[in-house]
C-alpha cells in the first residue's frame, strides 16, 4: 500500500435504506478486532471514531423519491471532510459503513484531495447492485441505490454537487464488478454513462483474474490510483448473511479473498470503504468478521 498509516472512520448511516441495522456495521467490524488485526500487519491504525449522523426516528422522511436526502447530504459532507483531512496527513482512509450512500462522501473527499493536485482518481465499485438509480428511476426512493450515479454526476444536486463540483469521478475510469441485480430503468444509466460493468456472468465466463486485471487497467490509466468501494452483498449470502440487500449467486469465500489479494498486489488503491454490514440479521457477527478478513487481504495479509 501507498501509506503505512490508516485512518479508520466510522460512518453509521442507515438513512439511505429501508431496513434498519446497518448503522451498527462500524461497531460490528471493530468488535471483529479490525484495529488489532491491522496493527498485526504492521500498520499504524488511527481510529477517528464515527461521523455524526442524524437518527431517522427524530426526522421526517421527506420526499418519497429520495428519503432523508438533506440529512444524508450533511453526513456525506462531514465524511468527505474527514477523508480529505486524513489523506492530507498521509493516512489512507478506511471507511466503515453504514449503508452505501456513505460512498458519496468518501469519494468526494478522495476526489477533492487529488483534484487540488490536478489529478483524477479511478473508482472500483464491487457490488451485487449497480447503485445507479436517480430519484426519477428508483423504485424505492432509497438513496443507497443512487450513490454511484451521484459520484459520476447523475442524481440530486445535493449529492452530485457535494463540495461544489461534479462529477467526482470520470465515469470512463469507473468500474462495477459483481453485478447480478439491476433495476430496469437503472440499466440505461449504466450503459449511457460509460461506466464499465462486469456482471457475475462475466466472472463465471472469464474468471475473476481477467475481470480484475481489466478493472485495474481502466481505473488506473492516467489517474492517481483508485478508491475501492466494497459492498458486502457482493459475497454470496451463504458466506455473508448479514447484509442490507442479499442476493443469491454472489462471490464465493475464495473469490472474495482473491479479489482483495489482487487489489493488494496491484498497489494502486488510495482509499477503501466497506458497507452494508447489518448485525441485526447476521449470525454471530459472521459477516462483520468476513468484512475484516476482506480488509486484511486488501491490506496485504498473505497465506504464506
């Protein structure tokens, strides 16, 4: 990795989806000994605590097309500031979600940091879902189905223009890996923006190594490196039952580890977030423990 210091930032946001519990994801990953396991790999891990997030019980939902949008935008702005500050201090941000809408804040912070240096970033988004809905196309109105669209410039201005500019990432330097559940109207956004999408069929036919190699090429060409956004629902529910929106047919335990090991080998990861761990529907913290294992592999833990 490019940094020996890691800044752990909790983002306990669950305003972006209908199922409660992902706000406890950061705590569950900490309980799975994330900090000590990073230290065992030789990293200096500074835990910066959690971003302040409003609780849904105390708030109106707001418009059905994008529930809790102002509150999500505020939390993402706070997160972006913490991420940017960590990078300025030469620490690699490791963000613990929370639902996937936190990615708007993480990506904004990383993008702004490198924008000041006149550099672009790439983005590798590993997820069962495309997360490219907008309020006009979303069947649920849940913002956690919109963050990738916001990062590439589509969606509500409160999120797309966070920190005063859009897009945060060039869609042609953005890669989706592991898709297997895409909404009908959302498919057009994936195709029209130029985001490169690899479905589970691509992984089945080509093999994970080939898919990841192409993802690295796209996300690192003429960029400072890439941000990794890992939704734990990419992994099949038999291995990761405690996620916000589980979908059968996902990555196996070994495929998940291999993807992270290849990311480590590539050496161009600038920042990382892990989202959608839901302890309420998990089994004895299995999913949070697997999430920490994924982080360890991405950070350099080897079998031998």
